[in-house]
């Protein structure tokens, strides 16, 4: 089984496959990374949205380094393709293959992460305070009889801040640290039926 995705705008398409007991990432038919499944010590599932599309990632860490696999593939500047339909089945196969290893008892199968969750929470609090202050500034400008353009200069950033807070809210809510059963991925992870 294999999965294909262009991880960043500046990368070429990667082909991820499970071969001979290893996770392999190839670029242009050349092996770029290889991690033996017997050497895996951590599998992390996370939600990391792009500004253009929802995105989930699976990171495999082992003695050979770290390979991360995204559910979205860049197709050009500011555009990406949703590949959850093939991503989730590949990750299910991969996590099961990891759990079938003799060393599976020492593998951490985790979701989210403390840093991403707490960082998003801190940013969410900051954005909430900023939006409130900007909204108060817009109201104050209108009540003081100043031209409407003054309220637009504070109201516009308030709206942008609220939109950013919505994205950060999803990150905080979906990246709470936890564990998962490698034989059954969390229902909300890269689910095709919902986001």
C-alpha cells in the first residue's frame, strides 16, 4: 500500500509506502527516508490546519529520524488537495503494522500534543483579548462622534482577529494530548464524513 502527497509548497511529491518492515518516503523514485517499524518509538496523530484546507498529520519517530505524513497535498501557491480518502486508510494500515511489531509495548501511540494544545490556548486567550479591545475601540470611536472610517480601522482588525481565533479554537479543541488504540484510529481523525 502506498500514499502520495506533496507535504509543502516547496517539496516535490512524496510517495509513502510500507515495504519490508519499514516506512519509506521516496521522492522521484529515490528513497529520501526510511524508518524500520521495529525501531518506531512514537506515533503521533495531530490536527494542523492550513489556511486553505483542513489538514491532519501522522508522525512516525524512530531511530532513523522522523517521517510526517499530511492529509493534504499542495497543488500550487495557496491551493491544496484534500486526500483524506486515501490518507486515513494508509495511516490505519501503518499504525496496525507498528502495533504488530515485537517492540509494540514500548511505542507511544499519542494524539495531539501538550505544546500545540497549550500554545493554541495561550494564543486563543491573546486573540480574545485583542478582539475585545479592538471592538471596544471601534465602539468608542463611533460614540465619540469621530468619522466612521476610524471605526473601520479598528473594526476590520477585530473581524480578522475573530476569524483567526476560530482557527486556533479548532486547533486547541482537536489537539488535546491523549493516547489512541493503534488497531482503531480515533473516529474524528481525518474522517472523510466530517471535518
